C-alpha cells in the first residue's frame, strides 16, 4: 500500500511537471510573438523580405549568437568593428540602418527567435489551387491544442490527488490508525480556493486582453466600390504613394485621390493589359477592364461617345475608410513623412504587395510609443531639425554616442501632450 501511494505521488508530480512545461511553452510563444510584433514586424517577416531580410534561419546565418545579440542591440557599433557578415548585410540592403534595441534582454531575444522558429513555412505546405490559378496555403497553430491538453492534465492532477487521499485512508485503516472521513472534492476549501484563484487569473487576463484590443482594427479590409489594386499601381507600375496621396507630405491628412487624379492616367488607359492576373483574397479573378469602366461611371465619361472628358460630370468615388485613429489622437502625416522621413510601409505595411488595402499594423498607443523609443531622428541634411543645436553640438563633442543617435523619445516624442492636447 505504501509503495502504491509513492507511485501515485510520483505520477502526480510527473503530470504537474508536464502541465507546467506545456503552459510555459504556450506563454513563451505568446511572449515571443508579442515582442516580435512590437519590435520587428514593421521591417521583417519570418519568410518574406520586407525592408529587411526574412528572419527564418537567422541564427544559422549568423552562426554566433553573441554577434547576433550585438547586431540586434546596436548594429552600428558592430559595423564599426569590421564584422564581415554585418557589413555585407548592411550593403545588401542599401545601407538602410536598423533600429537599435539596447533594452532587449537575452531572454527576450531568445523568445523572439523561438517564435520565428515556430512560424510554419508557407511553402512547406502543399498549395491548393482553386481553379482560377490562385493558390492558398494553410498554417498550423497548436496553441489551442496545448491549452486543451494543459486543462485536461490539470483535471487529471486533481483526480489523482483525490485518489491519493482515498488510498491514504485505506492504508491508515489497515494499519489500525484512526482516519478522518475525506472531504469530498466539491466541499474541499483548498480545491475550491485554488480553482477560484485560477478562474480569477484566467478571467482577468482574458478581460484585460479584450479591453486592450477594444477598437483595434488590425487586418481590417473593407470592400471598395472599385477594386483598386495597390499591387498593380504601386508595385508593378511603380507609382509613388505621394502621387495619389499628396497630402501626406504637406498636411495632417493623407488625402484620398479625387476622380480627376485617377483620370489623369485612365483617360488613355481604358483596359487592363497586365501580364499578371488579378485575384481577390478569396481566389476569384478580377476583371481589370471592368473595374476601369466602374471608374468611368463615376467620372461620367464614355470613351465610345467622346474622347473629351468633362470633369463637371464626375461624382466622388465613395471609398470606405481603412485606417482610423480615435478622435482624441493627433497624428500629422507631414510631420512623419517630410520631417521624420518615415517610409509609408512603416505604418501601412507592404502596400505595393496588397490588392485591396488593409490595416497592416495595430496603430495602438503602445505600437506608436515603441516606434518613438527606437527610431532615430535623421538630423543629417534635414533642415527641420536645424533648431536642435544642442543635440548637434553634443553629437560633435561626443557627449552623445553617435552610434546610438537621437531617438524621437529624446526630443519629446513620448510626451503625452504631443498626441493628446
């Protein structure tokens, strides 16, 4: 009987350890994903080149983790050491400086690397064709499975604890020792307290997470009256973002282009002749010529009747807004695009690869603040920052490490009244 009790205790301990391991794996993966989204996602993806290289296999490419840690925290300092691979990488991506992350700890970097490894390769799964030529791949997320398994193991632990209590009673009775009647599980105050605490913690976590995400519209992609493909215009035809959204460099708002701007090109281009077919997200093919005819309906233009277009007949295209900040937030596009020299893709994602535009970033306060804490101000050849003479002098005199530079935070970019006044 004593040996049986010991075996049960050992089994209980083993199940508890396994439960902790699965739980830790889930939390570590979630933490790594959060760190990746906050620090890396603006410029990197696991299996796709964005502003920087694809990060899948980054540890193997660097070989030495210490050098990789040094590169992540201060790439400019590592470049000055003459590191061969670092300089080759720097030149390959047109000397685009990576943000500095001096505050990231080794465990946090390890969590990011672990998350990158956990992301499945979309090319590894066999693509399925929908009959229209479009292919789709499916990724696998085991978080729900691990969560269910953890819950099941936790229930097993509680059952085994109850079995152990009953076995102890039987053992005491056999040895002639007086034994109290075991308290049923549903009346055991310890079990009830543990379950209540667990439910409180889980419920609190889910409530806070839901409250934080309230109003966020990441990946929001409304349908539009005309299927305007950014991939065709900004990607294939290399049309500058500022041609259609000129207000982004001159005013607070990035204006929506008028029908007149569209007709500047489509007076002559009345059919889609691109080599690549256009597909919607669901795999259905888009008739580009038919979409141009929709534009003509808004413009009041019929090329079969007259080659001359009368702008007075046009009516605005009722585009559905994609990116929307709360009313209490002040955001100035020109401040970022013209003075800050921020690329459109930093906030809007790889627009040149999108069909219908969608919100690629969270655009939350934490997301913005993190960017301000890590993004360096471009003082060189930038007249807007010429009034910051103190910083110029400190950089020249060595009071400020030129490799770390001046972040937006240092010039007041995280002060509340900058965005909420």
